[in-house]
C-alpha cells in the first residue's frame, strides 16, 4: 500500500495506481489469445481434413480440443478478466491494489498454470471432465493462485476510499467466490501417479457434479466477470452513465441466485433422473430475464451516443459484443428445453452456440477493452484506427460464418439422426452418411475461424506498434483522491485494518469450513444405495481399466458419447437407453457432450477384435469416408501393466468391490487377458506380431466390454 | 444421486453467501443512492506528476 489513510478533510491523498500489473495481464491476454485461436483453428481444420494433425499424437483432435478450450477460457479469458479487474477496481475504489506481491504472485502463478496445461494436455494427461481436464497437481495450483487473488481483491475492498461498491465490483465478488467453490468441489480426486488421478465421484454423480461445474464455468468465468467489465468499460468508452443503475443491481442479484441451478440442462434426456433434468430446464429458462436485463442495460447505455457506432471502433466492438451476449442468452434457454435439446444435443449447434458467446461476447468485448486500455495505460493513441476497423469487420464476418455454418451443420445432422421412415426404421442408419452431409460446412467454419484470427493479428500488430512508439514515462504519475470521509466509517487506521483482516479471515474460514464438510460428506456419497438390486454391474477387469484410461488419454470422449438417450431414434440407432447402473464404476464418467462420431455405449461385441485393430490403425480401411484420425501409435506403445495394482487399490478405496487378491494380481491378470486377445488376433493375421502388449489390445478389451457389464441390460426399456 | 445433496448444499451455501451479502449491502446503505454512482464512475481521476507545488502540499500535511 502506497499511502495511509488521512482522516483530515480537505487534504487529498496522493496514490499511484499499480498499472504495471494491468499491463502484464494485458500482454498475456494477447499472447495466449493468439495461442488459443491458432490451436482452435488447427482443431477445426482436422474436422474438415483429419491429416492436419500431422499424424502426431500430441496434435490430434482428442488432445488439442481440451487445450483449445482451456487456453481460450482460462488463458485468454482469464488474463483479460484479471487485467480488467485490477485496472477498474483500483479506480472504482480509489486505492492501489492491496498487495503488489500478491498481484505478482497471482500473475506468475497463473501463467505457470497455463504453461502446465500447454504441456500436459497434448501429452494426454487429462481428467476428461470438460473445462476441468487438468490433473491434480495443476488443480491444486489453481486453487492456491485463486485464493491469493481473492485475498488481494478483498484486501483492496477493505482499504478502499469509496464507500459505495459500484456494481462492477459486485460482479467481480460473485466471480471470485463462486469459481473457488466450483473448482474445489469438482476437482476432488485421488492421485494414482504424478499426472493421473480418479475422481471421487462416479457415473451419474460425476456427471452431475461436472455439469454443475461446467455450466457455472460459463456462468461465473465467461459471464459475470465480463458483465462486470461491461459495467465499467462501456460507460467509460461511451462517456455515458449506465442506462439504469437500478436495473444493474436487480439483474446482478437475480443472475447470481438463478445461475447456479441450471447445470443439469447439459444432461437432458439422459439417465439422470427426470426431476433433476426438469429443475435444470426450468431454471435455465428463468435465466433469460436477468441475462437480458444486462444486455438491455448495456445496449441502452449507448442511447444518445449511437452516432459513435459510425466513428468509434471501440464502441463498435462493445455494441456487437453485447448484442452477441443477448443472442447467446436467448439461445441458451431455448436449447435447454428438452425437446429442442433432443435435436440439438451432441450436434454442432451447441458448438455454434458456444462460439457465438465466446467469439462474439467474450472475444469482442475483450478487443474493445484492449483498444480502450492500451492508449490509456501507455499514455498515447492507438497507432491505427483503420486497422481497428478492419479488425472489427473481418472478425465480425468470421463469427457470422462460424455461427451460421454450425447452425446449419447441427440442425442438418440432428434432423438426419432423427429421421424415421414410415415403417419405423432409421432413414440414415449409416452414421458416416450424416457426417458427409455436413463435412463441407467444416470448411466454412475453418474459413470463419481464420478470419477471426486474421483480425486478431491486426490487433497484435496495432498494439505492438502503439506500445513501441509510446512516450517514455519520465515521472511516476500520481492521482489525487479524497480520503474516506470521517462520517462514512470509523476513524482511525487501527479499526480500518481490523476490518480488513476480518473480511479476509471470513473468506478463508468459510472456504476451510466448506472443504472440511465436503470431505466429511463425500464417502457416503460414493455409495450407490439407490440402485435397483435386480441390476448388477460388473467392475472393470484390469485390462479393461487400462484400456479405459487410454480411451480417456486419447480424448475419445471428445467425439464419442457413451449415453444412449431415452429417445426413440437414439434407441433405434444404438440400442436400449443407458441406465445409471451401467456407469456406476465409471471414474470419470464418459457420457460425452458431442457426437462427431457415433455413440459407443453399446459398441461391445458389435464388431470383432480384428475390425477394431484395422479401424484404429486406419479408419478409412473400414469406413472409406470416415473423418476419424488414424491412431497407429496405439499399436506401437506398450501397456503400463505395473501401475494397474496402484489403480486397482485406489478404485478399491473408492468403493469398487475388488478383493485383495484382485488388487495384488491386477498386473498379472491384465497380462493374461492381453495375451488371450493377442493370440486370437495372431491366429487370424500373422503380420500382427508387433501388437503384443500394446495399448491397442487394452483399448479393444475396453471397447468390447461397453454395454456388456450390466446384467439386465435392456430390461429397463 | 446422493450427490445431489452435495451440489444442493454447495449451491444453497453460495445462495446464502449472496443473500447475506445482499442484506449487508442494503443495510450498509449501498443502495440508498442509485443515481449518482453511475455518474461518479465516469469522472476521471485528477492526475498529476511530481512537482514543486505538490511537495509543498506534502509539507503542509
């Protein structure tokens, strides 16, 4: 803290805002933004042209799709949130950030986490829980850095010089508190190795916790902080007060109360109990009102300033961002209606919806904020307004191409999956047929993404030249602010400090109490007391478990679901709908969220082992027009038998009914199983000698058991 | 589905945090004035660099 509180009225406090930290986060935003967009583009290209993975396992879709989402949300999104929060909070509260050390710790800690993700995800270290893929050491680092951020932020609130907390601050508070809880609850896992762990939740429970987290990651990482930024930067950029301050307060409170309940809309028509689905659906529809409250408030702030849309590129970015926010938050509740979801779920419509929100809302508001902040921070003007306009139009066109192509693709494929002929049969029984119909749209999406990236390159160049030519700072610039008036709060720095401490302590206390109670509750939660006793599920054999972990490592779940919904066309195509019991030992659950390829819940026994070997090494040998990448490395890398004992003992600890003998002999049993499959393959094709003990054997053993583990499958139909 | 008690519990806990924050805010008079905050945030800080005049002011303190 650079100054002390001066209670004497009339004398101004002189403070220096910490803008260095803002600059650091801003540069990091641009740097990681480029990385996130490039990786996204590479992933998009692979769907149109699979060899774009350069036939390297580290660059294959299943592994880089999580890298893209993590980089876009937590690296690009995260850094601009932190830049914006540190920049606006100091000015709104008229104080320097609580602690320079904590700010720096926050910055470097966060960048280190991103680098950790950048290394581990391509290597296949993943929890396979969407937007929470990172393994346990990184999860712990995230929790630590987030708490540091929280202490720094609440410390700043405690030493503020303005009594009133402007509405943006409230959005930041909601973000910080909720993300901490979501992250901790969803990431409770038991380590098996340095970068491998199993979640304490299994099957439907894991699914529910994951999507409770997943949806709120959208809510409290991509919505509330950005709304906070909107409430600061839109009025500032337009030089107009927010349209209705009252509305902002009302929509803030209603938003934070409703958002947390909407998660189950990601699991509509699945094995999740119906009542939970309905709760999720109802709350999702309710969300429409507070979301549009924010959208209307943001747009109408520009009342009387609409002419600036013609001339000021910053206003263009902000206005379009808010419009996309309105569109996404209209589309979201729509997609949460069960019948709409039955068409849209697992299709590209969802991908389009998400990118309308991320590219349009998060992306464009970020660009607007960058263009607003850079000249202010470096005390200069943007190098080229023309380039800003070019960025706007190219980026906008890119988003439109992306959004519209994904709508068309999603609805087309969804309708094809649903099509049932008069005699009750699927019109398009061959899955690949529905893929070929939409494949050209993957090229359109790639072009859209390229345009978005090209626009961003303009930003990078523009910002770089601006900073390079910025005047050298000769003297530290101060701002003069009036100290907190005596009547506002108790006089005396002692009391103020105490107040500050109590707030920090309350936060820490609350988090620790929560963690304690979670640990206490968890063991009871892992027991499946509610399952019908008629349905028995076998736990995985050692080789199946090894294969399952390879399935997770390669990111198969990114394109293949394992959840046959309670819908006629799903049942016709894939077999009886999935039950809760079938995934009761699944840690993590593999229900999936997208069907770029067909569902695999009942693929076991459908094809012979040899089919899988050929298909995995070159899918086009079996299905000529398949867009699935080839996985030749599976037939080269050896299975790690040794770790299976450890894996089994962790599973046993988590409540899977293995006996001690099974745990002790897990590796030996796996080797025996693998030898059986291998010899069977060898008897059919002598050239397959090299696949002995390779990962492909374990993966086949897993795939062949899917849908075969439950004793009365189909009876529930 | 016992997990519902955990997610419900945590969700309710979060709701309670927000509720107490809301009550705190209202009691502390955060929402007594819903007009000027939106205008006050528009005012830029009075920025200055170190000058002799400022030093004098420091001495007065």
